[in-house]
C-alpha cells in the first residue's frame, strides 16, 4: 500500500472556491467509490466531511462537495470562510478491508 | 452520540511494546467496528487496524506482524499493542468508529469511513 498523493498546500480568498485533489491508483481510488475526506484543525481530531466520494454527513455545510474521475478524487470548498482553514486528508478503500490515506493538504484562507 | 477516550503511557522505550486503551461511552460497543489510526508529528494519517466486538480483526499489511487490536466488551474497551517500537512509532494515536460497508441491491459497497474519533493520545518513543 502506498499513500495517496495530495498537494502539500492550497489557498484561496474568502468567498472563493478551492479544489483539493487526491491521486491514487486503480487499486484504491479508481477501483472503488469509497473515498472520504477529513478536516483537521490544529491539535484536534480529524472530522469526516465527505464519504463515498460525494456524500456529506449530517451537519457538514453544503459548501463542501466531493467528486472523482478515474484515479483522482477531489474536494471542493465553495464560498471559503476563515474557519475552513485546516488540514484536509483523503482516504480510500484499498481492498481486503484496508484503507489508505493521503499525505494531507494544508488549506490557507488568505 | 458515541464518545471515545484513548489512554496509555505517553513515553515508551525503544524495542518495548506500546499499549493503549480506548474506552467507549454513549453507545454500544457492538454497534461499530473500531479502528486505531496514528499521526506522526507534522505528518499524515496511517490506519493501523480494526476490530469488531466478535473479535474479528484486520491490520495494515505494512505493520501486521507488530500490531494487535483486541476488545473487552464487558469493559467497553478496545486495545492496541505495537511491538518492538522505534522512534518512527512516535505519533498521536487515535481510536475511531469504522464503517466497513453495506449491502445494497445484493451488492456489497465497501466504505472504511471513520465517523467518530477520540481526542487522541500522544506517544513518544525514546530512551
């Protein structure tokens, strides 16, 4: 298992949209509709924002959306707000009831 | 809502065994699969393994020989052991509920989403 690939950083101004990508292989991201995204503020535990590629848990703002094309999944945050500044991690089912995470993207709201 | 609390030694010596406990409250231990996930300082997340209340377990292939996850249903606790630790095992360790998947129209949909997390417990490996 290799970690999924995420850009180390991303940024956007308040009100703008930003997209974070997560690239894997046909053995994980491309092979299953089982990608999740987690938001982590400093010193806090991760919080699930998206699961099964594009589903939002109750309570997550609809500003957060997910999609997938081939071996790459994406998280889009629309209408950026200051509280969206955090680290974002993707994960994917990787077969045999295992999961692999991405290295994380630090999102800065300018 | 289910709550999870990790506990255990914050300092472990190299070559020794790291042992942590996750105590579950506010929910039934039989309602979820339970995973351990760790995060080295300044780095990403790594899934270590999961267990169900029946004792069914699975572990990360890259760590399988060193990781043991167990459950005590009477105490509502899930435990983690990592043997022969090195500095590379220094991390914040989290326990989390895990959705393995579901059946829909006769097809099993895999998931592995982590819905509820503990606050995490830091562990340093150092002599």
